[in-house]
């Protein structure tokens, strides 16, 4: 569907200018100044028609003509007669039976998210499906439990979201699932560990990683894993399908915390699993929701679907503002390090350009010590000191004390989570106000 041109320089099939005409700027005069501004500051180009899919894909068209789908706030569904029951049991009808098994709002959200993660696939888009869970950790747990059983092995990168880290390192081993951790999933080390652990069934990836923003080359990882018969699962929470679609790069499973950017407003807890392997989904992963019970409410699904409709537009502004924040932070002498994939100085900028359409809202930076980080966090005013991310407002946190406090100190250090590290989710406020707040907090 896409040409081979770089992300910000899509080829024109009409023989005219190679400059991209982005839909949200199409009303503006388009000259060299406009193009240069876009190239340097937008850092994101929405795949053609993705914004339309985000709004319309999977929508329920209510029989009563409601423009916005209603909330089916019910635990169970009725049948007209036994013929309808038998048709449901035989799988020849789409009737709903019980909310834990399936519900309209959950199915609608799953269809929309699957359509976005399938966007850009050359073939097999019809095979992509999704299941919605009550939290990101429920989605991750179902994925890893569906892919690994007692006696199997999991390989993951060193730095992971704190609860995912604890699940892999502490919980799953009690059920006979062992693991190996590799810094950055270095290709040579990954191949060596897969050879040494032939029972490996899944390589688990976060990219960008929480909270360090470290990247993993999805395509390279998938090639190596598949050569050893292992599947690849990618947590795509930080990038969202607007900026990165792991299935395009060979991943087998994608997981999300829909709590974050997909909902975008901090009103729900939720998760999702997406895959283009229908058998894997139906028999090993999605089916677990019935038995483990990680089921989201109809209202949570409805709210998440509502938020997902504006995801492409929100990510455009998130990316623009985060780049400005990162450039400001780089200029500050009090900060010892800044990680943002969009910076040309970022050590993994090349990987970002290879697999991302934009660089996201997340910025990580280091103030050198816990005391310096604490002073800074005590002084921020507009930015909110809180865990989570992906909201319309700017959230900022201290990973070592908050999201990753469950990770042992020596493991945090090995993952690059220092006592001075700050994680920032850049929101949609005026960028001048965000930078002003950071500047005054740093001056204290």
C-alpha cells in the first residue's frame, strides 16, 4: 500500500511534487516554507485514510437509528426461541449470549483496533482480529499464558514495564515458565539464547520501552525468532497503531494498554490483543478471557471506542509537542541525558525511522540523582505528577519510585532506570505552557 519512500517523503504517483499533502493541512497554501515546517516539526505522517478508519471501522449501526452507538449495559442476552439457541450453539448466528463471552461494544472496539493494526498490510488484512481485556496486564497475561506453558521458555528485553517485568520474572516461573532477559534484544545475543533454549515459544518486546524509550528492531527480531520456531509479541502501547504497526514488520501478536493513548482521556482501565493468526487467537489467547475473566465493562468499551476515534489527530499534536519538549530538554545543562526517538542525536533514531511513522509523546530524561529529580517534580505545576500516560494532559513521574518500584534495584540499574530518571507523557496543552513549566521547575 505504501511506496518505498522515507516516511516523510512519500512518492507521488501523479508525477508531480514528492512533497506530502497531509490531510489536516490541505486547506493551507502549500509552499516551501510550509513543507519545511512540516518536515521539521510534525514528525508524523498519518497513513492515508487511517483517520477515516479510526472513526468508522467497526461501528454499530443501531436499529433505532442512533448516530452514536448505544451502551448495551447488560450482563446477558435473550433468545426468541430454541431455534435461536441452537443456531448460536452451532455457530451459525452472531447472537450474543453472555457478557463474559462477548458483547456488542467490546466487539465494535475490537474490530476498530484490528482495522488500525492491520493498516498497511499488503495481504491478510481480513485475518487480523482483536480481543479487548479489562486491563493491559490482563492482555499481556493472556498473551504469555496462551503462548507459553509449563516447560516453555520466554525471552524478553531487559527493560520492561514494571508489572510485565514482575509477571515474567516472578510469577510465570512459579508455573514452570522460565525466562531469559537480553539488553535491547541484541540480535547476536538473541540468536545465541534461542539456540541455547530450544523450548522458547515467545520473544516478548516493548518498543519504545517503558520507561527508557529504548527501541527494538521488530523486523530483525521477528526474523531471528521465526527461524527458531518462536513467535514474537510486541507491546505497542507507546507508539499506537498510528505510529507503528508491528504486524507489518513480522510480529505475530500485538498487545496494548488501551488505558493510555487509545482511550486518551484517563477515564478507563483496559487492554487489547491483536493478531493476524486466527487459530492462535481463537484457540490460545482470546479464548482465555472466558476462563480468566479479564472482561471490560460495556461502558469502558464504549468510552475507549469514543477516544480511539480521535487517536490519529491527537497523536499528530502529541508528536509535535514532544519533539519541542525534547529539543528544549537537550539544551538544559541540569539534564544529563535525554531519550526521544525523534532526535537525530538519539542512538536509535535509525531504528525509529525504519519502523515508525512518528516518534510519539513520551520523553525520558535524567537529572543525575534522586534529590535533583525530587526537587524538579516538587516544582512542576502544569505537569501532573502521576503514573500512567497517554492522556490529553501532561503526566510526569519518577519510575524508580512509582511504575518500576516493584523491580529490584539491581535490575532497575541494569535496565537503565536510574534514580534521576524522569518519564514524561507530553499532553495537548499549549506547548509554550508546557515548556514554561519545565523551565521554571528546572530553575529551582
